[in-house]
């Protein structure tokens, strides 16, 4: 999957810096071309344009990556399970399921919804460690904690670059995979590595607050490019209590922009009411 995104700045260096932050890479790893260089205003007033760069991003998204992992590693098991489910869901000769089967399914559904899932932490940790060995993450260890209906797994290893590069796409893929393998209704498995997710969330929230202040100062919308759904939610949550700002997601696909607007009420200037002429 290949996409192109544009980043603007007062000069090329600032545009590149924004692109590096958005993609969590160094400048040496950034594939970009300069679309337009900055130009100065005539007499400091007229014209003038910001620099603009176009970044080419070729990568496998988290969902696509985990689908490849599932097919290559667990394809046979998943295929057999899918076939089994398909056979069990077929109607009987009368064209409908037996009433007893339907009643049992409804009863089972209501019981599951009332039960807090119990995760087998050691077994799930062992499955994750096996997957890490398959993708060549060496000398890994996994700690786990259970918090209500959530199981939190934390990976420690000698080299975690594979997991946290590209804003943690492989980490997201592993989390999706483990939830597919061991997830339970009403529960959720979360995977982190050496505190990466908490640091990343702090960075995104801090960025949202800084750009929110910039939007209020300039009284103009400010855009954050190329965020996944989780990061977009962090931006919206960071700004939700600020009455002077509002945020909105724009674009299509997995990665979208978030635009931060200063509220119209803050930008309007109070105008004196016109005086009415007195009747003579």
C-alpha cells in the first residue's frame, strides 16, 4: 500500500520536521520530494508562500500485516475452524434451525454477557512469545497483569525497534492477532512494549495541546496529518474540555487528518448596534 501526503512549513526544514514527527522516522528514512520552496513576501506584505513537500509512504498497515501473519502461521487451523462454524450454522431440512438449538444459543448468549472473562495469562503470554520468535524478536520476556475484563501484556526484549517503528504498526498487528487467538467476549487484550504506548499517547496529547494553542493564537485552523483512529481519538479527548476549540477528522482510509478549529464565537468581534433614528 503506497500513499502520498503533503506537509507545509515556513521552510523546507520545518516541513520535513513535521513529516518526520507524523511518521515517527528520522529524516534519513523519509522518502520525500520538494513540491514548492518557501518564497518571501514582497515588501513584507504581498504574496509569499510556505514550503511544501510530498512524502511517499509505502508500508503494510497493521490490519494487513496481521492478516499476513495469520495466513502464514495459523492458516490451516483458522480454515478448519471457519469450516466447522459454517457447517454448524446451516439450517435443517425445513429451512430453519431447530427451536431447541435457538433457545440454547439465546441462553448461552445471555450467560456470557453476564460473565467477566477469565484470561489464562501464562498460556497467552506463551503464545505471544512464540509469535515473537517467529518474527525474530530475540530474548523476549513478557509480563502480564489482569485488570477486570482486560489483560495487559508488556514485552521486554534486547531489540524492540521492529515492534515500535512506524508508530508501532507491528505492535498493533500482534495485539490484533492475540485477540483473535485468545480474545473473549466482554474482554480485551492489550499489548505494550517497554512503555511505548503510554509515551506515544503522551506525545500525541501534548502535540494536540500545543497546536490547539497555536490555533487560538493565529485564529486559524491547524491540521495534524496522517493519524490512525486511536491517535485521532487521543487528539479529540485532549481538546474536548477546551471551550475555545473544536476538532474534526477529515479524509478517507485508515489514516486521516485532524483539523483543530478556534471556535467561531471566539473570532467574532462585537459590533455596536446601529442607532435608530427618533421619530420627529
